[in-house]
C-alpha cells in the first residue's frame, strides 16, 4: 500500500490536495481509500471488463448464440469457436456472453430493487414503531421462514414464457428481508437525533423525514448492501435457471448453460468449465468490489453483518 | 428464561401454520394439476377429468382445501395424497430421514470447521493463514453449490480410478440391493455420504468462518481479555474460555438464518448426487404440479428453520447471561 496510487490514477485528486492544503471532501476520501484497496480495485476492473465483454462482444464476434454450426458439433475450443461448441453446434462463447448479459442485468436490478424495498420497509418499521414495526417485522419473520428458492420454484410455472423482468421482480420480492432488519435497527437510533426531532416539530410529514433525513444517513450501508446483493442475486438467478425455473429456452443464462454442461463435465469439459468459471469470476469480482467499497465507505465497521443483524433481531 | 423460550415457541407455531398456508395457497393458485391428465393421448372423457378434480378437492375454495389437508395432518398424521393418488406418508419419512442425515452431518462439520477456521484466522490476523482462508472463503462464497458438487465429482474420479475401486460413491444414498451385516451397511452409507456432506459443509464453513473471524477480532481487542491474562491465565486459556465464548454469541443468531440457506443448498446437493430426499421432492412437486407435496416439504423446511431458530435462542441464552435474566 504505497502512496503512488492517488496522484497518478485519479483525475479528481489534484496535487494541491495531496499536500493537505485543501480540505478533503468525504467523496474524495472514500475514493482514495477505494483506490488503495487492490483487491477491490481488481474486482471493479474485472466487473467492467465483463460488462464490456457481455455487451460489446456480440456486436463483433462472428457467431450468434442461436446459430448452429453443423460442421462443428461438440468441438473443443479453437480459434474459430473460442469456447468450443455444444452438441447442436452452437458457439459456446456467444452463448456465455449472452448468458452473462442476462445474469449481470438481473443481478444489478435485483440488487438495487431489493435494497430499495429493504430501506423503505426497514425505515418505516423503525420510524413509526409500535404496531407498524411489529407487523412489518412479523412479515419479515414469516418470509424468512420460507426459503426464497422454495417460493420462486413454486411460482415459476406460472411465469413460464413471460418476460425475464418478472423473474427480477420475483427475486427482489424475496431477498430484502435481512437488510430491512438492519435498516430498522439503524433507524431506531437515527429517529432520536436532534435534526430528526427538529424536522418533526416543524411539522414535516413522516414520509419526508424518512426520505430526507433517515435513508440518506444510511447511504453507505445501502450502497454496500446493494453491491453485495448483486452477487447474491446472480447466484440466485443461476441457481433457479439451473433447474429450469428461471430463464427459459431459447434464451440462455449462465445457469442454464452450466446445467446442460454438468452432465458432460467429465467428458466434454469445456461445456462445464467455461460457463462455471465465468460465473465464479463474475460473482467473485462483484464480492471483492463490494468488500473494498465497504472498507472505503465505512472503515470502522467490523465486517460482520451478522452482528448488525443480531442487534436488529434482539431488539 | 423458560417463559422467554416458551413465548418464542408459541410465536413460531403461528409462523409455521402461516408459512405452510402461504406455500399451499401459492401452489394451488399457480399449479394446474389436471393438465397432465387432460393432455393425455387419446384424451380421457370429461367425466374422468371431473372426477379427478373432485378427488383433488379442486371444486372447493383454497382455504377450505388447506383446511382439509391440515386437518388430516393434525388429527391423523396423514399428509394427504399426491396427484397420482399415492399416499404422501409412504415416502415422507424415508425422504425426511435422508435429508436430515445430510443436513445434520453437513451442519455439524460445516459449523465446527467454520468456527475453528475463523478463530484461527482472527488470532493470526494478516498472516499467511488469514490471507489464505479469506481468499478461499471468498472463492467458495462466489461458487454456487451445483458447481461445487460437480467439481467434487470431477476431482474425486481420478482417486477412485487410481484405487481401482469405489472408495466414495457419486450417486444415491446407498448401493441398490446391497445387503450385509450392520457394519457393512453403515460403511456403505458412509461411502455415499461423504461427498454430498462435503459439498454442503464447505459452503457453510466459508460463511461461518467469515463471521467468526470478525466476531473474534472484536473480542480480541476487548478489556476483559486483557484482564483475564492479567489475572494469570495463559493466552490460550484466556482466548478459549473467555474470548471464544463471547465471540460465539453473534454466531448463534447467524445459525438460525443459516438453516434456510442450508435447505436451498440441500436441494441442489440432493439433485446432483442423486439422493431422493426432501429437496428432490420439492422439484418433483413442482414438476407434477402437486400442492400437497409442496405443503409437506414447506412444513418440513419451516419446522427445521424454526427449530434451529429456537435452538439458537437457547444457545444464545446459554452463552449470554444477560438474556437469561429477562
């Protein structure tokens, strides 16, 4: 961890500031901490690369994920087919990129939506307290008893043949619970702060206090949580697709690709290795980035989300 | 303390009933169990389909259907019949036993390994051991169970081939048609159990070691640990009798959440290793559009999750004297 990072790689950090003459804003401080974290930075770089690969490569790569090359069935990786071909002669690289697109989009959307739901529910429960709190947290308990996978598996036949955006809604609807407990716990302490009391005595409506004063004060937690949620959502989506409960053919996702590659993992290894490796690399990169982001935004936090969760749970 | 635990238990029973009802209602709303029959070639007469609908109680509203099912469960211990008209009880206990064996072995190994790894990593913070465990747990946390399971198979195959015999099996929970003495049966089961258990335990250990590490780090800097050493305990004694006990408290809560996670992992592990347990049944239930199977599996899962939640309350109370006083 040397001093070389900031001055060379950030366009925003001017040399003046390096000497400490100008006051450092919080944004710069966070950026500087983030840039010092090599694993986090590597994660961010890989995520950007994967995004570029997933969305740009279909434009330049000669094969489409649907076309079947009848002259190359089940061929190992070659200069023509980078990741080899499937049983039907489909190009695995094109399929992987298509699957990666879906997985990244779904992960991103689910991460953001579920964190938004969690913050609204948690802040409402914590701010209003009493009956609202009790009933909302009870709902959370109820949903935690039912594993997400179970519910989505039950509902999936009804969504067959419909848009993948429904899958996004479904996944978000069942992955906000633990975060909302954390948010609620933080709201309990925030609502007693002077500025919140002042706003309340000035007659500001409750929803505006929540939107203006409570949620912005947890921004770093929420950003971190959304990032970590992206990784979780990608895993959830691929898991569902693995069983045919998620993305439906003819469309592909990394989950469906791994599912069809699993049986030939011992014989035609590339069918399993490439999609699985790509999936692990994606989630790993997102997690490293999330971890780096946490260290940068909230250096005092112990990394235990469990502790925060327990504080919320224990009342 | 007893009152506290009893109150929790009562709350859990209500949650249990509601969770099962929710799953049953969702399944009944979305499933079309008659499709398999009506799409048969040649198509069966309308009266047959109608009779099937009546026998499945499809003519009644969903709450009443659930009532009939729940009544059977509570009064007679009868979990109803599948769409194909086989009694669910026939399969239930065998499948539950298979899943429990897998879950228990996986949890015990995963938790112990996770706690030990986490504590060691915390004590050796920023040393090689810490970095290696951190990296590995990140890697495993980013790998879905179905990839871990398949990788285990791929990696173990050469070992079996080198040994010239099946040391560990990839499929099923016991060899079909195998008979022998009790000991031989046990060894056979064990040979089947190892790989799926590792698949489950490895993921759990990764999660728990992360949390245990940070919980232990919090404790390491605390005053009471210094005091314990000041009064003459060796560092090791102080760490294990005072430090570990405190660091385990937040883990007790995590344990309750962990079980839900485990159930999902169990579904995949069972499918990949060809175990016909509860997780496999869930998939079968969805494929056959069978609300009764879904409700039964949900009840099983909910009982497990809530029991582990209750157990974690007990552990919490045992570890943290402040809870006991209330």
